[in-house]
């Protein structure tokens, strides 16, 4: 990440000791409407002050409301610049909704945007990303790109090659960080990170609500493969025990319960019966989940 201004602002999203982060996106309301856990400022206030959270991602209206309620102190603030309602005829075509300058006036430490590649909107996505990066560069603001490939493919090699190509395209256009969906087979995570994580922060998404055991398992693998952290929303704010979940993620990702340096990373998948850190652990079942809504 080039430029001292960017580096200082980006440091607000990372734990000082571990260099990793737990970013909680709360931009869901624009896409899918009222959602449990984000339905009111009061609901958000129940968990947003947890010390394990290093940053949040929100649309400008929520940043204004949460900031006015003094709920954003001490964490990195990222303003999301684009979006589209799931009610729309083309929900994967995310349109630009605000400016980098407006985000900066709100006190943003960084900006984010989401690009869903559906096979018809490549030019729109790349043009939007390139423009955002140019604007953010003038102000010294880091850019995080939420990258999702919506083109179906039955062949693993083809899906992996497409994902690698899309990641490289975002890097070529100057994004500073990526948020990716975790692959169904976690042993592929190092392949996705190869040649990228050395210079670009990479966060893996939590996705649809799953069991706590699955989320903790994902967190352990994120640390093991050298990714920057988790960008997890629904698996935090839609839990009855959101703060307890955050405490455990803080232990795993931010270093309170780190992995042994130099320990070899086994080849694992979501269905890994014997996790190396917990030899007697029950079988972890993590099967692919089709998102019920466009995010």
C-alpha cells in the first residue's frame, strides 16, 4: 500500500500486534431491506463496541447515524460507495451512489465498493473500480473491493482460474484490499492468495449464517494461510450471542489464541474431521451455501 496517508488510515483496520483485522460490514439494508441485528441503531449498539472489531463498512447514511450516536469511536470506518436493491431487475449491477469526497467528509478512513461479475457487466465494473481508485488516490484513502464471481461453472479449475483473473484485474486497477468468498475447499485458499497477499490485503467473507463452529474453523484457516482477516457480518450481528462470537474470533484472528509459528498447514476442506488445533474436535460439516439474497 503506497503513500503514508493510506498506510496510516489503513492501520485503523488492523490489530497492532497481529497485523490482522475483523471488519464487520453492515451495508446489507440497502440490498435486502430491514434485517435482524441491523434494524435499529439500538440493535447495532449492542455489539459494535466490542474490542475485537477493528473496522466497519456501512453506507453513508448509517455512518452518519452511528457516528452521531458516538458508536464509531476507536474503529476504522469504511464508507461503501455503490450498491443495488435486491428488488431491482439487475441486482448484480451495482451502481455508484456516493463520492469519495463525501465519504471523506463523513470521516471515513477508507472506501469500499462491491463488484459482482455476472458475465454481462464486466466493463461497468472495471470502469467503476478504476474511477474510484483514481479518486481515492487523490485523497490518500485506501480502497477495498468486495469481489464476487456470479458466473456458474461446474469445473473447479475453471472457477479458480476465473477468480484469480478477477482478483488480478482488481489489483491491476489499484485496489488496496480484497474481500472474497471463501472457497468450498479451504485447501485452495493459498492458491487464491499466491502472488496477491504480499502486496494486497485479503479478507475472507463469512457469507450466510452458519454454525459458530464453522465460522471459528474458517477463522483458524484464514490465520493459517496468511490472509489479512475476516470480513464477517451476518455471522456476527444475527447471532443472539454476538459479543461471545466476537470474543472467540478475537482470540483466533487477532492473536490471543494464535497458531504455532512454522506449523505446516494441512490440506483441509469445510468437511475436515480432525482439525490440527483440536485433535478431538467433532466433525465439521461446511457444505456450499447458495446465498438466498443478492449481496
